[in-house]
C-alpha cells in the first residue's frame, strides 16, 4: 500500500471514529434527559424554585411600576408557587396553648427562675427524643413523675412538660410527645441558688444541642445574655 492509499485509509477511519463518538454522545444525552424527566432530580427542583423566586422579584418590580395603573391590586393577587408559599407562611402560625403544671403554678413567680425549651415552629418532641436527652444529660424522674437534676443528692432544678398533664409518667409509651419543657428552680428549695442556676444553664445548653430547641423566657421572648447577666447579679446580691 502506497503512502497516498494509507492516508486515505487513516482519514476514513478517523471520520468513522468521530461520527461514532458524536452519535454516542447524542445517545447518552437523550438517556440523561429521559432519566431526568422520569426522576425529577433535586437539581431540577431547586432550579424551579430559583426561577419562581426570580419571577416573584420581577412581579414585585412590575407591581411598583404599575401601581398607579392598577388600583384594584390585581398584580398582588398573582401566586407563583401556591404550595411553596403556603409552606413559607406556616411558621407564622400562632403558638398553641402551653400547659403549666401545678408543680410550677404553685410557686410564686418571685421565688422561681424558669425558662421554656421548645421548637420555634411548635414541633412536638417525641418520647424517644426525650429519653435520649435524659440519658445524656443525667436527668431522672422523681416520685411525682417530673424530670429533675440532682447534684450531691440535692435537686438543683426540675423540668415539667408544656403539654398536659405536665408530667412524664407515660414517657416510655410510643405515643408520648410534648410541645417542650419548662425548666425551673424553686429558690426556696435549694441551698445555693447561684450554683443551681449555673448548673441549670449548663444542662440547658446540653438539651439545646441534643434536641435542637430554643430557650425562651417565661414571657416567651428568646433568652438573652443580658437576661442571664441580670439573674446572676440578683442571685449573688
């Protein structure tokens, strides 16, 4: 075979390979598109939400421009993604009624320090989650079926449930759940209130990390460092 024939042969082989690679790529692309349509991948869902947000922003801008020409507010009534927008507004639901057990209600407010531990979205805490937290934090159930923390045989603080009946007698039952806890110190029942308070803060921090809850004051405002500082000053004065 002379050089000219060899070049032609190699050229034909190269063209065949290129065509084969191209056809294979097209085939793979079609398979990927078909799989995406059948499975609706996470990336596609996210991109749809992004497009919804972009469209919503455009409508907001359009609404500002056309506000004078739209006295009936028709543009405001446009819903981009009703299901998604319904979920976004769910967190604004009112807080359900919190149950205050007698063991808490019988203590004068001035003689007690108490904080609420619960989820911001009012999600229930299951019995399984509580048992796991109890084992990690070192809490125990007393004779009245409330949770308490003891140190040197003295009760430092107590926890009651924010859901009726307030105690944890049925904690091991599968259906047990609660809106959260009220964690409190009876100042007349402890020998060193300042020490009990520091112990309670430490254990509350552990519960927050285990249960992923937030800490609120009795007024249901989030607990702040400023509030903690004020309580510390009051206890050592």
